[in-house]
C-alpha cells in the first residue's frame, strides 16, 4: 500500500504543474486572440465608414442618372408618338433606276 500511495502522490504532483501550464497557455492564447480581434476592429472601422460613404454617394449618383435617363426615354417616346400621329402625308416611294445602255462589268474586266 505504501508504494501505490507513493506513486499516486508522485503522479498527481507531476500532473498539477502540467495542468497549470496548459491553463496558462490557453489563457495566453485567448488573450492574444482577443487583442488581435480588437486591433482588427479598430483598423477596419475607418475603412468600413469610407465604404459606407462611397456606397451612399454612388447610390445617389446612380439614382440621379436613372431619373434623367428615364425622363429622356419618355421624351423620346412622346416625340415619336407625336410624329406618328401628326404625319398624315403618304408614304414615300422610291424608284430604282437602272441604266442598261452601259455594258455590264464582268470578272475579266
């Protein structure tokens, strides 16, 4: 019995420092990850703010041009409709005239 209790005490003593070391390493890793995430957040905030501003500006410009394009297309459609409705003249017919008095050009010429 003395030997088994000696071995238990021996192994339990060697396990405790190992567990404490593992806990220390895990705690250090957690702190490192947390600090790194905080640094990333701080560094990315201005970039994200600039991206939001740029996106809002682009949205405003695009919607302005979309309105102008819509107005222009509507003006063109109205103009075409008016010209169709007011054009009462007969359709134009073109005659094609061929002069057969000249000799045709052939591949040998």
